C-alpha cells in the first residue's frame, strides 16, 4: 500500500470513528429533546445506523421508529390542513388518556378533536443538533484511526 493510499484510509477510518461518536451523541440529544418524558417511548424509539463508507462518502440515518413520532413532530388534524379528527364509526367517540385534562389525569372522550400542533422536536432542530454532536465528538477526540 502506498503512503498516499494509507493516509487516505487512515482519514476515512478516523472520519468513520468521528461520525459514529457523533451519531451516538446526536441520538442521546434527540432522545432528550423528545416529548412525552412520562412514558419515554419516543426517546427509546430513536435509533441510528452505523456510519456507512462508500468511496469517500459517509452516510447514516437517525430516525424515530415510534408510530406516533411524526405526529408529535409535525402535528395532526387542523394543524396540518386535514380538518378535525373524528371517530371512524358513526356515533363513535375518541378516547384519550389526558395527563393534564381539565379534571386532572384520566380518560376523556370526545366526538372530534382539532388535533395537536407540531412540537418540532425532531426534524427542524436536527441540523443544529448534528453540528453540535460533530463538534462534541471532535473535541472528545473521536477523530482518530
């Protein structure tokens, strides 16, 4: 192996280490920012793929796998232009466990609800969160072969 090829491989290896450390930090920070700390289900659903090296390109994915993750991030009902949320069966009701309900925590029943505005905890802040995670990983010494 030539010196140049060895140097190239060392830089790619160090970059992969840096990215994997940043991914772990970004996953932690995203989990910390997730709503519903009472259950922790969104935080537990955040996963990352290890850095994938293809040529000179490194890629990965950070995602929340909980079924309701996108709804808490983007919003539902009237807040995304879909109108009120109603029960599917005629005469049916929607049942919710509401932690901060008007009569305290408990089950509440409605014929329709407006939905909820997006909390924008995942997609919007991801760029800044990723940049901070890369900075953290770099300062922690993760850029090494």
